[in-house]
C-alpha cells in the first residue's frame, strides 16, 4: 500500500525498480487493485505525496525493459491515469464466471468450507459440520449456480463461508436446507444492493 508511506513513497518506488533491475532472471511486478494507486493525477483527492510517487512510477516505466514485466489487476481500469494506459501493451479482460464455472466453484468452496473446514490452528481439528440427511447437496449447488448470476469468485467463496458460519452458529452444528437457502437469498440481495450502488 502506497498511501501510508507518505513522503517515503518515492524512495520505496525507486527501491522496487532498482531491485528489479538487479535481478539476473527478470521480475514480474504484480500490482493488485492498481487503480487505487495509478489513478488519474487530475483527481483533486490525490495528495502531493501520492502524486510524486505516481510520477516516480511513471518515470521508471517510461521505456521498455527486459528486466521486469508489469502486470496490473483492476476492477476499474477507467480510473487509470492516461500515462498508465499508454504503458499497457495488452488488456486481458476476465469476465464473471458463467453458470458452469459458478457450479464448479460452489462445489469447490462447499467442499472446502463446509465438508472439510480448514484448521484454525495446527493442534486443534475443526468440529465437523453436520449436513441435513436426505438432501441432494449437488443438486442444491446446481440450482444455486443459476441464482448467483453476476457473482464474482470472491462473492461465491463468501457464500460458502456464510454456510459454514451459520452451521457453526446453530445449536446442533448442522447445515440444513433452510439455512442454506437463507444464506443464498441474503447474498443475492446483498449483491443486488452492491450493483445499485455502482450505478
């Protein structure tokens, strides 16, 4: 995160690029949520320190380099400064998962968070979650894949975490169909709300 560095952001930026140039094999510089830092300099909310750090970044990336490759990930690439867009050689869009992909992700996260919850500590095994008997969970996940249209992978994983939390929070530690469906409905409603905020 660049903002907390304040005046030291410029020095830190130069250190990153000096380090990448010292590598014999080359370096991949990956910046997640890049729009938070590489946004338009014309924005009034940008501090002078952040503007200076962005200028240092632009200075160090102004020419092609064999020493590093830069990969930027962003949900809002329209926020990038024009000089950043000028430095991008290729744009690779990642669409939201389709229904088959959502189904596979739901199965993965259901297995990970509900059927085999991760250990909280190395010495203590997690309490197993009981599943309501007589339920075709694969069918439930298939139906759910259609209901969560527009969900990102992160939202799908949060849905599975909510099933885990609700099961652990129940008296008997069981995930029932009713609780499963309530979690889906709540997450779908939250997703709808987020979509309205973005408009």
